C-alpha cells in the first residue's frame, strides 16, 4: 500500500491523481540511491511513468544501476518560481533493474517518444562519439512507490 501525504505541515498535498499527472508532466527526476558509505548518490534523469511506477533509463555501467539493485530509491521533482507556484513530489520506493525484455521494450518506446525532440541526433554529433554511444548497453530501473510526499502551494 502506498502512503500519500503532504511534505510537511506548511504545505497542502496533491491528491493521488494530481501526483501522477504532475509526475507525467515533468521532464526529469532526481533519483537517489544509498551508497555503501552511507552517502546518497543522486542523479538527474529522464524518466517515464507507467502504471503508477517510475521508470529510469541509463547505461548499464553507471553506478546507479548497481545501487538500484539494493532495492531502495528516492525520486524527486518540482517546479514553479514564485512561492504560490511551487509544487513538487518526492517518491520513496523499491527499486529493481529490469530484466523482462518485453517490459524493457515497452518502457524504451515510451521514453523515446517522450524525449524524441531532446534526444541527440547522429548528424549533430561527432562520428566517433556516436559509434561509442551505440556500443553502450542500456539499463532500465523500476521504482515502485511505498511513500509519496507532495506539495502544491497554489492550494494555500
């Protein structure tokens, strides 16, 4: 069961549906995983939402992939500039590296479509760089929420 609540008592929480609509509207999340030394490893990542889970795509050699195998993750995103515009979501959950090829293809298609205008184009990049990137294997991380905190200052 996922627990939804306000981030702290000064804020007004989003509804469960508002949380997921907000997440779907965002361009990146900051994903955090705990390293062996206790410090967090936090990275901004492109992501997608599917069935109220967060999916991250990265390269298989990245530190975050091994850390995701520990089973714990935190993802955060926010927007707004003026105080009354500030809103955001923090998701704590269980992480796993995907191995199901069907799910990987499905998530990759969603991510490709979401970021098609932002993705690098081979014609715009140095030839050697493109060849190297194409040799790199991808990894996909799923974050299943256990706790979700949110705030929406427009509701204050």
